[in-house]
C-alpha cells in the first residue's frame, strides 16, 4: 500500500500556501467580540526552549471554538454546546502552557515522526540500521523523548474566510534517531459544520518511517469526572492487530467477531472492556479499518446520550488506535483541580499500524525522497436533542 503515502497536493503548493499565509495577519476576526464571531485570534502563551509559544482560537459561525497551541500543535480545548445549549469542553487540556510543559500523556498533541510504538526502538531500511530512544519500557513511543508533541511549531493563518491554522516543523536528520530532514506541514480547519479537519503533509531527503496523528482525548459529556464507559462507539473494522504484553503487535491480523474488540455495531465502551487483558486493562489497540483505499471515509462514530453529542471520524488512513485512558490515574489534574482518572477520556488516533517498520505484512510507512506524504482526518461533531 505504498499509495497510502501519496500527497493529494504537491509539496510545492503547500509551500506556496505557507508563504502567502506568512504575509497575512495572524489575528483576523470578522467582529470585535472574538468569543462569538467567526475567525481566528492569537495570544502569547509563554515560552518553551527559548521560543515564543502562541495560542490560537478558531471560531466558526455557530460560536464553536477550538484552541490550538504552537507547543506540540496541541488541541487544548474544543468548546461546543450540548443538547441543552450548555457549552463545555469535549477534550482534555489545560488553560496554561505549564500544564503541557509538565509532560502529560500527549493531550491533544501532534505526534511524530512515528505515532504509536516501534519494537525495541529499532528498525532497518534496506541495509541501514537505526536505533531510537526507548521511552516506553523497551519500546519507542510517539517519536521518542522529544517528539513532535514537545516542539514549538511555526504558525501562519490562512488568508481565506474559514478559520484555518497552518503549522510547520522541520525535523532534522538524526533527530531522535530518525534518518533524513523531514519537512512537515499540518493544517487545522474548523468548519461551520462543526468539523475539525486535520491535514498532514511531509517530504524527506532520506528514506524514513513516518506515521503522523493527533492524540486528542475525548469525553463528549464535557465532564472529565464522568467516565467514557457509557459512551457508545462504532468502529468500521472487521479486524484488529493483537499485541504482546508490551503493546507491540504480534504480526497477526485477527477478526473481531465474537470478541470484546467487536465494535462493528455501536455498543457501550464499558460493556466488554473487562474482558480485555493486560495491566491496567482496557482498550489500547489498532483496528484494521475496512476501507480499501486512501479515500476519505467514515470509520468510527462515538456518541454520548447525556450530552446528546455525536462525533464522527473520517480518515484516509488504514488504521485507528482506540485507547480508553487506561494509564490515567488521577495524578494529573485539570486546570480546575479535578483529578483525571482512568477512563476519563478516550483517544481515536487515525494512523498506520504500530511497529510497521518491523512488520513486513503491514502497509509500509517508509517515505522516500521524491515521494509526498499526505493524510486527512476529520472529526465531525453534532448534537441531537
């Protein structure tokens, strides 16, 4: 499936977009009250690595707001009304940069170069062998000790009328052990249909694995003290990739039918979660999506009856990592001082499969010079009375 690493847009076109946007104002709104008027605003948000960090607020015509930090490209909040018209934040995040500098588990962050795990932090490309940081037990996780989630990204604002934030980062040859200078662009767009679109593109000067994703933690109730176990979830996947005790795929692609991993029909997340072995237990697995090509397809639907919110997930990617916040233990607290406990939120990370560089049967994640990487994921929010 090398075609999964093709751009739908040329890097040159992406580069020209960033050039034009760098000449545009970074505080554009359509009205004086940026909390209710559509547009995008920017405020200073501290410093990291001696670089200025900014917080952008994207607001659509309905007043729905998504905030994104240039530190880690993190979605820090997504505020929308529930079925009673009460607005609340549906993702885990912090009100200040200090919460992110304390290194929470990837709350809302852009993850790379390689989202998910690489066994023992080792892989080979042809005759070249590479060693990465082992920052998750014996394995490499989410780009290493200082992955994309801990970098300060360059930012620009689109010159059109839709709230769009353009982020860019250059990962240098040898960073965290990865080969090649990798130029990455990420475009966040908030539409008037309450869609958060995340478009990724990249190019390299040396063959390298790449697997970019967003690590937002969702709780559609808007209340992190309420678990997600009563949320209902559908995943359009007949198969998943079983893992060993360190959460590395065994290489098998296994049918979900008749198991706790069967979400082909919507069910409460807590219904079968007790059957999932492991410590601390719960879902943290990759589903092999039924989609057969790289077109944008609906792959998952999450719903919460209390708030009336539904979140649909569309992606061009072949896999979905569904994680139920198993390692959250209350030590991290919200900005309001509330402990974030196990199952307080869940992640639906669109991706290629974990450990693909070491799994020849999985779709390839190797990007080569002259190739163009492109993927698109859309999270579409709606509310029913």
